[in-house]
């Protein structure tokens, strides 16, 4: 656990007994969850980054890096313990995960997850970046203020949907992937780097199909760039 003290001064005058807010940081993790009966994982944050990596043992594990600022160390410690990972099962069997914190307190948290690559992931955050690594199943990732970055190896028939309102969108795919691509920007550029196609210079929308596979890739950035990278 780390902590820092915020200084207090007014026009060079020393204030005896001036309150010094304290910021604490700590990680927390959830117990492993068996993934065999879970078709989809849904991650949602109002603010904070989301990172998803592949799990190799068939389980789903969540962790969070928490930050809290309190009026003193005791208050900050109490508030920090109130920031927790909240997993819930939806009626369709999907696992929904968010982070809850003390009302009225100054806190934030980043969410990390390890999910089998074959489980569909839906991730959304208001302020923060999203990174999804080594995904095989369908994904949907939406950030209002932050970049979206996905390493996708989509299986035939899967769907990849990435969007950012204020940030860039990057999708890495196998260089010779057979798929239908739909790329769009409003204030930005579309780039293809070692991708299975070329985008005309200055294009703000671009669609192409690189083979018979039903895989579909949709990328949209309202204020940022869209990049497809072949690997």
C-alpha cells in the first residue's frame, strides 16, 4: 500500500493544525471463477482503465488497483476498504463486473481481468483506456474518453466492435485474416499498417472484405485515429 500527503499553505502563512489529505493506493483481487458455464464477461466502469488478458487455466480472475484520498490516513484507509469488485450473474448467464466505492469520497480504480480467450468480452468505461489482449471470441469495447487497443485473433463468425468518442482505436489482427472490415472516423485518420488491405489517403470511412469468412470488424473513432495493424 502506498500513501502521500497533500501540502497545505496559504500565501506563505503557516496554518497550525491544517488538515493534510492523504492518498492511499492498494490492489485487491477476487477468487477465481470457473468459466465453463459463462458465455460472456461484461466489464463496466464510470472512470478507470480496463485491461483484459488471456487466462490459460479455464478460470476468470479479476483484480483492481484502487486509489482513495481522505481527510487523514484513518479516513483514507476506511474508504479504501470500501472500494470493491462487484461480480453479478445476469439472467442470460453472463458475468457482469463493476467496481463500487464509498459515496461522496474521492476514489478511482483500474480493473484488470484474466479471461479465457474463447469467452466473449464486453468492456466499457467513461474515462480511461481499454486494452484487450489475445482475444479469440467476439469483443465489444467502448470508451468515451480514452484509447481502445485490442489484440484480436477472431475465430470464424466472430465480431469485433471497438469505439472511442475521445481517443484512438487500434486493432491488431493476423495479417492475412479473412474478414469484413468497416472503419470510420470523424475527426481523425484511418491507417493500415501491414494489414491485409490499403486505405486511400484522407479517407474517413472505409469498408472492404478480404475473404469468404463471416468474421466482422467494426472500428469507429469520433475524435481520434483508427488503426488496423497486421501481425
